[in-house]
C-alpha cells in the first residue's frame, strides 16, 4: 500500500507561475537544506523577495517547520531556485533551523549549533516516502553543502575563505534518514 501523503499546507509564493515548468519525470534528486534563519516566517519573507529579472526569487519547494508541519511554497512541476546547477532536476526541501544565522559568512560563525527536531525528521521521512511514490524517477538525495562547495571571502575578514553553503550541516541525521529511504546519496559520477 502506498504511503499516505503527509499533511501539507499549500502556500504558493506569489511568483510561482513565473517559474519554469518541467515534466515530473525529469525530477530525480532531492536536495536537503536548512533555512539558516530564525523561523518559518522569516524564511517565507526571504522566499518572497524578487531577485531576478524574471520576477522570481530563491526558494525551496517544501519547508518543514520545527513542529513538523510541512509547507509547500512551489509546486514540484516548477523549477525553484534553491541549488546552483541542479534546479531543473531537483526538489528542494528546507528544514527550519538557525544554522549560522545571522552572520552566515563571518569567519567566527561557521559552526551550526541547533539540532533538528524529532518532528522535523519524522515529517521529512514521510515526505520523502510520499515523493518517491509520486515521482518514480526520484532516485537521489544530497545535502546542499555537497552540491555547492564554493568558498568566498569571509564577511569579517577578506583574507579568510568560508564555505558559501554548509546546510544541512553536521547535525543533520544522515544515517537515520538513509535507513528510512531507498534513495541513493548523489555521488560525483551522477553529477
């Protein structure tokens, strides 16, 4: 019996219709992110910001709040801007977590201290199972930090380089998530 869909709160971003459409069978990758923001409301505000001439901005498809609630901002049939170079084939799932907030790129702020909640991980596992059922082409999973390894000068010391992206970070329970899904970790030969 297929898994029940998780309860999802549909909250499309205003620019969702402007995002490129794609066939569902082109989606083979889930990218796990953390918002690196204090709460879901701030993440929503960031997602609503128009950053491109197309009238769109940066956002994942799904957001999982600390209480385990799942919010969908972008339909999976639309290409969201969430990871450089992989967007046409990927679904972005953002877990609300402070990460390195508010000094993301400061040399002294490169550790991530907030653990993910039990409710978030349970919701993530249920969502992954549902997405696999709905998207038979879905095969791979990766963390944002694995796909964007760019280093840039630290915001507080241009002589030091810091990673642009570190999410979902060292506190994300990869072993537990991988035991609960049959998705494969994306390896360089699949890039």
